[in-house]
C-alpha cells in the first residue's frame, strides 16, 4: 500500500510544475477578462503562444 501511494506522489510531482503553470495561465486569463473583454482575448492569444512555444521546446528536447 505504501509503495502504491509513493508511486502516485512521484507521478504527481513529475507533472506538478506543468499543472501549476497551466493554473497560472488560466487565472491570468480570468483576471484579464475581469478587467475587460479585449484584455481577455489578448491574454488568451499570449497564453496560447507561450504554451505552443513551451510544447515545441519540450518536444524537441525529447528527441
């Protein structure tokens, strides 16, 4: 049982920084939408550009 819990925490910890980064982008976009609709749309564009760049970096580092 302890081995199972340890493995689950290792898997979660492996992706914890990615989950925190995605949560930060989501809350930043939400905050921009609270300011104005135009700022919200702009923040979605910036968030998607950042996510696209990072996913390409990760994909190229795995090869």
